[in-house]
C-alpha cells in the first residue's frame, strides 16, 4: 500500500491517505457535509447506490424536485392564469427567486444576475452585447479545445458581423507537447493581440482537461489592452467559489444541470457586471421581460430596459425547470461554496491518490491531464487510460460505477462534494482495478 502524504496548497491540512475501506468510511464520518448525500436520489446497481462520478455532466436529482414540480402543477390546476400572481411562488416574478442564491453562487451583486434560457443561448445573447467588433479591434481569444458549442457561437458571431471567422477566432495553443495552458502564456497572448483584441472568452474550467483558468488575472490583462473578458462557467458554477464582481468580470453564463443538479436541460444563468447592466446604451436583444416593470403592461412599443441584468431576460420564466433549480440552488445557499470547496479539495486529492494505487496494482500507466495543483482545478480529474477503448466505461458500469468517456482514451471523473463520499472514491478504485485487469 502506498501511504502518500498529500500537501494541499490551499490549506494547511496534510493528510495521510490510505487505500482502505476503513480509512474511506472514517473520512466520511468526519465529513461535515455527509448528511447532504441523503437529499439525493442515486440510481441503483445490485441493490445499492451506484458510484456516480459524473456530476460534471448531469448532477443527481435532489429529492425535493418532485414536490417542487407537483406544487407548480397544483397551482396551475388551482389558479389557471391567476397563478402568475397567486401561486405559492408567483410565476410573474418567478425568476426573482434566484437573485440571492445565484449572486452568492458566483460572487455577484443582486443586480448582476438573472436566470433565463440555456447556456449557449445566453452566450449568444451576451456576445451580442459584448462582442462589438470595430475595423481594428475584432479578435476573440478563447481556450484550446473549448466546448464545441462555444466555438460555433464565436464563429457564427463573427459571420453575423460580416467577418471571416478565420480572421477573428484565435484559439490559445498550449506549448508543444503540453495539454494545459500556462498562465503566463495566456497573459502574453492577450498582450500580444493588444488593440486587435475585442474579447477574451474562456471556460472558467475547461470541460476536457478540468483546468481552472486564472480568471481575475485574465480580466486585468484584457482590460489593460482595452478588451472585454467573459466566461462560460458550465464547469465552474457550483464547482469553485467565484467572485465575478470583485474580479471585474464583464459577463458570464452557466448551465444548472451539471454541478447545480437542476435536471436535464434546466434553466441557464447569466451575469453582467453592474457597470454594464446599468448602462441603457449598451446594446442588448430586447424582449418584454427585460422591460421596465412599472410600464411593462402598458404594452407600449418603446423598450426601456430594467437597469439590471434582468433586462437581458426576454421571455417570461420557464417555471417548471426553474422549480427544480430552486430546490437545488437552495442546497448551495445553505451549504455555501467555501464549505463545498474545502471538502472538494480533499475528495479530489483522495481520488488522485487512489488512481496511484490503481497504477501500482494494475501496471497501467494512468496519466492525469488535470493540473496537480488544487488551485488550478475543481472536482474533476481527466485521466488518459493508455490502450483503453470506450468498452472500459461499459466494464465500469457493469460494476456499478459511472464515469464519462471522451475520445480517444480519456475518462473524466468528478467526485462532487455535495453528495459524493470518500467511500465512493474508494469503491471506484476497486472497480477500476478490476476493469483494467479484465
Ligand atoms: C463548457 C460547456 N459549454 C457549453 C455547453 C452547452 O450547453 P447547452 O446545451 O446548455 O447550451 C456545455 C454542455 O455540456 C458545456 O460543457
């Protein structure tokens, strides 16, 4: 057995991890968040909870989801159209329920967040406001291998503005032989693009490698050359504590079905810094839900935007998926991102330790792509499994373990602090060892 001392950069804790069930369960017993697990519904395998390590793809269902949906159905049955004002949570102002929780989640002010649409739609809406190319300043810098939807969004926005995407899109490249991007290279690139750079738009955490980018430094460097800086927080919101307002981030968007456990395709979120949100002259696509509330129902032809992020909301609230988000977001508000992060650092460090044990026991040289430094990652570890095919995921599934697969031979795992346990990580190690020996 490999008794490794793991020094955690972000805290003074030095742990002596052990690859035993007793150690894992003793960690769970000491976990202040351990009771949260019972608030979720786990798919079953052979009569027990599966080891679910794909919260980075689709989070598990909070037990309160069903009742929240039933409440809205009952209110609809009882009130009909009057539910807009008389439902338990009136539908007219439904999205306002989220301002406090969403603001806490991403480190924003109440007037800087709004829940609406879905992620790629929100990215486009924000690009309509924040990508305003000029003759000289028109380039968009984004991360190496972004989530493809972002790439398509950037390219189509370039086309919308009558430009050739090949001239506009600048994909940040890692150094030869490396997969991660170095902080100094990102900053150098921003400076190099200088007054040609209109926008820097990265994922906060890259979906493939799990690398967490130095958001604040990127904002500072972008602003120093006169560019905007925004983030796709699909893999960051609910995963890492954020301070979007203090970091001066211009805009951001996120989905709620991954770390935020709000169900498939659930409502997205958007953040717009106050200095932009309160500026009526900044272009935004207009719809009636962004209209000044005191005159919205006068049904007049002139758009008078609410001087907050809410003015980006074009349509009335999609109550049914928001109902589940309300349950899930409440859990984050209660626990807080700091407590989640504290557990997450340990849980992911334990996963890293267990992977070393698996290497020792199988001889398969697993390679962790994700940064080793906890400050440069969230929950997720992405691991190259030499020689593996997608069959490996099937082998794990047969043993009651769910991870996700990315071609050509990468498994991504995210032990999430809200509901995963140290025992989950231990059991994952046993099953991966068996599957690799199979
Ligand atoms: C980083 C990232 N961006 C964008 C998307 C697309 O999200 P949506 O389908 O909600 O627009 C995803 C989906 O997984 C993602 O991981």
